């Protein structure tokens, strides 16, 4: 049990404490060795407020909240490893943002018929499962992440018959389908919410998080992820409702068992239609430990005041176990869990605990101390560090989700090196790292083409609620329109949401009508050209997916980092069942002196036509290692 008399050093015995301290260090961008400093380790928690002086406001309050959080897992046994083999561990999952994938009915908006049209493309490419961002009926405040009816298809996307056909066609090709399940919140146009507003005493009166304000102020100081307060007043009830995302996305009250019954019903409905798995949106936010004010220092650091009360809520595990036993059964589940750390993720995903199968961790997406809206060049050494941490023995307990792109982030290639001459190399480097990693691989549409960020010209071209709100808030707070635009442009989710570039025809072959959002540069990359070119990024991905399928060692094999302390190169072995592979990657745009591999090494893939001495800029190679074991000593 942790109390205010516990010393920082002892705190490190507690898994949750280790995670939280590591996260804070990451956000603050300071060296993680600070926690190991003997003076810091010797400090009692009760001494920190004095020690911190005015540097940390309300330090007492932070400490109390943290003690409560750490004690949540007091006495929890550390989960053991599992070597079970499952289809989802071997899967290469392709994420589709339906609105932007392919327009099948010429209205400028992607849809289910468009996806069906492209199933052969996906099958030829080699992916084994699709994850579709939400396809349910929605007023589209947040492009489908605001669900109005979980049992109906968004009109713009098609009909239930189309969805059934898509599932059937996928299964015919031996491919699986994963739906996005958004149940932290609904749309404010969902019938539950409408009824909740009208009938506080009725069956849905307590389906959402309603509270009285404090005088003229909201119930607490929490902020929404999409700018402004996380509360909205409804005069009819004379109460506020909580919305961690937009005003049109009220949070469900998971404390209410009827809400959980209904969520189980939704899962049953889609499992009945043959769906194989679910990606659980913002799932770590469903349990709110308390509705007390958030600490402003933590809020300042993370950008979202209040988050310590719900990012790892006290009933989270209980709710997940309930969903698993009552509804998910053996369906695959991947949780989107922003902010949880490696130890929490073990507890969320260890096989023996029967909660989730895997989670998306986001630690690798930004360099230390940086956030999505910072304009900076991503250093790949950070990716190496994060992957080294999760792919070794850790993965025996918590099977990782491996990805670098999704619909919520700008394109990774642009973040690493926006120069066109390196696009191809960097895109293939990422393909090598992803497809030789130990975990379930997720690719995002367009990544297989080496897609890059889009040169939007001004705010009128943006469509995402997060970008629009952020721009409005920045300019209203006195930031110049130029600076606000620069900030929004570098972090906007719209970069990844522009139409898939199929051809070099009008609108990149996505539609015959002007699409709902502008199209990127189809001459930089498009599927038709790349499929014809054996040296393209598309062909590299296709080859590497096939290689992974052929060699289970690349999925299940032991991950052995090599020369991990050497900066700027990422080298590792993968080994299983007598097969051994060696991967070496230059993480920089410079040539690097690197011991030449000797002995029985067969080059299986390289993003260069020819190897030289050392590693060329962004060079990435995969070798098969024969017996006797290869000698990596310097020649
Ligand atoms: C995470 C989703 O990935 C994002 O697109 C969405 O805006 C929020 N959750 C809210 O549902």
C-alpha cells in the first residue's frame, strides 16, 4: 500500500507508478534517469510539495490523486507470459477510413460499395483483415465517431445489405473484418440521449454523466479533447452533461448496468452478422474514478485537465472483463488506450486476465517532449527505443499492436523526412520495421503508397472538427492567424483523411465528383502506377507481407536486439523453429559506418538496389541467417 510516507524509490516497485512517472517524464521531455537519481529516490512523497515549491501548483493534491491511482493495483499479481498462437497475432490488418477510400456511387464520398470494388486489390496486396473506421448512422460531427444508431449503416456509406455483402465477400477471400466500436460516447442525436434530456426519471435518464453546475460554472474544470470545457449545459434538465470529445459526443455513464447491457447487445448484433473483431475507441476512458477537479499542473503538461480521473479509471478492468465474458467471447479486440503505460497495458491484455487481446500504445508516435502539433523532424531513434522495449520478453505478456499511421495522425513519412528524394526510402524503411516486428501489424490506407502530408492552402480546406476548433480557439485567444494555421497544419488529422489515390486521373480515381475533402498530389503516388512498378513502395509492402506470411519466425520468433546502444542504427534478430533473420536499418539520412555482415547471410530484401560499405541513407535490409551463426564483427 502506498502512502504519503512512501519514498520515490519504493514507488518504483509499483507497476502503475512506474508507468505514470515514465509518462510524465516523456511529456516533460526530461531525461528518464532523473527518477533513478539517489536524491530523488530517497524523497518521501510527503516531501515533494515542499521540494517542488512553487514550481508545481497544488502538488499536495497531485500526490493524493496519484496515491489513489497507484493503489488501484495494490496486490495485483503480475501477469505471466503466454505463447498461444492466434490468427490475430499473425494478421496484417489494413485500416480503411470509409469516407476516403473509394466512392462507389459517384457522390464524392467513399462508401461500402467502393470497398467491395477494391477487395481484390486488398487481397492481391496481401492483407489478411480490414479494420473499418465507423460505418454506423451518424450526423458526422466527428466523421462517424459520433454514433446515432449502432444497428444502422450511415446513409452515405450504403445499406445493411452492403455491409452484409462486404462481410461475406471478405470471408470468401479468407479475410476478416474488424469494426470500430465507439462506446465511450454516443452522438447527442442518439435516441438514448434525446430521451435522457427529455425524461430525467425515464429509462435513459441516467445513461449519460449528468451533474449540476457549481453556480454559473460547470461541475468541474475538465477540458475536452476538442477544445473548451468538457461540459455542456442543458436548460431543460438544468444540468450539464460530460463530453470528453465534442459537444455532440456525450459520454455514456458506464456505472449504469443498463448501459453495459446495451453495449453487450450491440456487440452481439454485429457478431451475429459475422464480424470477427472490434477496435474499441477511447476504451480506457469509460470508467471515471471521480468527477473531482483535474489538477492544472498535470493538465498543463498533458494539455487536458482532468485526465488523471479517467485515463485508467478504477472500474476499467471490471468493465472489460464483463464485456469479454458476456459479449466478445473469442472475437478479436484491440483497445485504443491513449496514455496508458506498458505495465497498465500488461494488465489490460495479458491472456490470463481475459480483458483485451492487444492495445494501441502511442508512445512511439512523437519524440520526447513533443506533441502532434509541434513542428519538428521526427528522430527514428525514438521508434527504435520504443520497439526495443515492447518486442522482447514484454511481448510474451502483452502482445503489441504495431503501427505508425492511422486516421488520427499526419503521415509518418512526412514527419520523418519531408524531402521528396527520401520519400521512397523512408516509406520502405518503415515497411521493413513493421513487417519484421513482433506484434499484430496495422497498416493505414495509403501507407502502402508512401503517402505524404497534403499541402492544404488555408483553414477553409480543413474538415476535421479538431483542426477547426483548435484554429478557432487559437485565433480567439490572440494567436495570429498565420501562427494558428501553421500549428493546425502540422498536426491536422486531415492529412491522413484525404482520398485514397488510386490513379493519376481526375480526383485521383477516387470519385468522378469533387470529393468531400481535397485530394493530395496524385502524381507523387498512386496505386495504379505503383502496382506496375516492381521497385515501388507498394511492391515493397507486398513482398514484405508475403515474406512475413511465409516465415512464422517473423511473427512469433524471439526478438533479439543487436548493438542496441549504438545510436542511429536499428539492428535485431528474429528467431524461431530453426529460422533466424537479421534486420539492419539506418535511422538517418547520412551514410553510416557499420560492420559488414559476414558468414552465411542471405539478403532477402533491401530498399537499395545494391549494398555498399556501411549503410546508405535510410537503408533497411533483411537477411536470412544460415548456420553457422553469422559473424557480425568488424572486418
Ligand atoms: C479516437 C478516434 O480514433 C478519433 O478519430 C475520434 O475523434 C475520438 N476517438 C473520439 O471518438
